[in-house]
C-alpha cells in the first residue's frame, strides 16, 4: 500500500503510519500492528466489495457488545469520527478499516496448549453463547446464517463429475436444517475458535478474529475447537484419550457459563462433517492458488470422510458428557 494511502488510513484512527508494522497483507487485505506502547492496536484494512462493509459493521457491533459485557476479546475502537468501521477511498481503491485493541500476552505455543487453556477457552465460548441469547444487532446490520455464506454454494464449487460428493454434501445440509434452532441452542457464535485466534497472559486468554462470526448452532464452536485441536495441536499420543481430555476440559469451562443439553454433544459428528465439507469447498474455491501437500491431503481425507460416511473422530459421549454437570457445580 502506498505511503500516502496508509497515512490517511492511519490518521482515521489517530495513528501515525510510521509506527505501523505490517503483519500480513496482499492486494485485498492488510493487517498492521501499532508500535505505540501507549496504544497498542491492530489495524485491519480490507478491500471493499459486495456486502463486506455491512458485514464488518455487524462484526464490530457484536464484538463491542461482547466486550462491553465482560468477554475477553480484542475490543474494537472508534475512529476519530466516532465510528467502529470506516469506509475510506485511497489510491488503491475503497477499503474497510477497523482497529482493535491488541490482545494482551502472546500467542499460545504448543507447550502452553494445556487443559487449563482448554478450560479457559470453553468458559469464554460459554460466555459468548450466553450473551448471544440476548444480543440484538444494530439496525440494518446482521451477520449471516451459516448456510448464507457464499462458500456454501455446493454446485458452484464441487465439480459436476464428483456426483457422490455433491449428493453427500446436499444430504448433509438437509440434515442440518432439520435440527432444532431455538434460542437456547442457536445464535451468533465466533465460528473459528482455535489456538491461532487467542493470546494468553498468566492463564487468562483473549479471543480475537471474529471475522467469520455467524448465526449457527452453539455446539459448532465446540466441534470446531476440537477439530482444530486435532488438526493443529495433537502431538501423536493416543488420539481417543486426547479427544476425551480436551473435551472434558473444554466442557468444564463451558458449562460454568452456559447450559447445553447432552443431546448436542451427540451431534458433534455431523458438525465435523460440515467442517470437512468446508475444507473441500475452500480447497476447490482456492484451487488456482497452488495448494501444498498438507492442504491436498486434508481435502482428500475430508472428501473420503463424506463419501464413506466416516466420522472425523469418534467421540465417547458418555465420557465427556459428565463435564457438563461438573462445570456448573
């Protein structure tokens, strides 16, 4: 991004562009970190398009609501004009600009990814879901429901000659739409809770990156947390024991803040199928970007899981469901 463009964007949030460090960036989005210790912020700059501006307004509205009510998340900060989300036109085009308080602490390493962190993550997710039950979005802004995301266009992304995969994908969506959707089990969730989206300081975690937040079943956050714990952090021990240990810790924390019927734990398998489907859809959507061996292997495994009705991981409901009552004691 050109210097004069960055200067204007930084100035909108009363920042000095010379004290911004580029964390990641390409033609469509940039993430900067403020080097000012008195005001450590993360500045996110995303190319505008479609409904992206309204969706970002809805995201920052939700995160502000959560942090105002005690959730440990990166709080959005207002611009000089008093807005949480700015739409600015610079040389490179129109960009959506948001700023968030930098999460205290540091990213959680594999060595620090322990039951105490899992339990803290569960407690934060439980708090988010409890608060989501009483959340009413600002007029004119709403995050999408899970099936409204553009990536969920099965017939667009899955090739026609993959007939079995297409059929299984449509069957999965139809099965999900038959699940109960009342306010005790369904609402606005983080949707991407994983080790990479939190920092920790003295055992206290802070969540960030609510960019994918959407209306979904609450259990999906738990299923996704387990999915990525196994994908990202499993260290080769007994996978069944690791799954049980992780879910028991996660649910101990969760149930201190929100009640979830054991019925929903039995549905984790179907939500893992949804995650497998998303893995496939993103793989096809990004097919021209030279996927690596790991991405190819994950997509192949996800395809086989769906086509063969093979569970991502076997979850012993009897082993982990006790944590629902333990956490609330």
